[in-house]
């Protein structure tokens, strides 16, 4: 099996790969309208991309909000052909690590109800009643983060 690696999608080509994964999972598989899936939040967000070998297989969107205090994890998507090998878990953990490095004190997300247990295993707790978002039942969840902004590694340790 090829190695799985995670990158921040900076180039237009990498962002296109991330958006293609989202399109396949949310628009094609889950039947969410493309106009709802892709929005203004994409422009200023960090997009993480999971690559299996050279093939894009997963992605998520990370936005730091509330003056940097909160990290919002959104649009977590793994292709059906790559599920079951912990890509989603690793993507979310990479986002949590990135948020901590940026100084966020908590992470929030809107989980599809069927994925509630997945996020609970990653330390997230529900924070309210279920609600409909884009035609799918969701639940708001959050978890605290340990900020590594003040306690970052040595200056030579760049990621």
C-alpha cells in the first residue's frame, strides 16, 4: 500500500484536488447542491489534502475564527474507496494540530449525526440539539485544544 501523506493545499492545482474530493463526496455521493458546498469560506480557509501515493483521497477545511481563539473544522471528506484506513481521523488530527500551533483554544464543527461517534472518539462533545444543515441532520460539537503557540518547538523546527 502507498504511504498516506497530508499537505496544506496552497497551489491552485492542490486546491482543485481538494475541491474535487469534496465534490465527489458531498455533491455526487450525498446530493448536496454545489452552490451550498462551495462558498465564500473557501477563500480564506486552510485546506488540508490527504494523498494516498499521489492520489487525492481526503480533504477538510480549517478556518480560525473569533479573533484566533476558535478553529472551525468543516467539509471533512474522504472518498468511499479510501474509507476505513483512518484517513479522516488523521485529517482531523492534523487540523487540530494546526489549530493548536496557531493558538486556538478550542475546535468546533457541525458533524453529520451519523458521524457523531467518529468525532466523539477524537475528543469532541455535542453542544446542543440536532439540526438540519443542507438537508442533513447535524449536531454542533466542540473540544478544547492545547495551544502550542507559546510553547512551540525550537526555532529550527518548521512545518
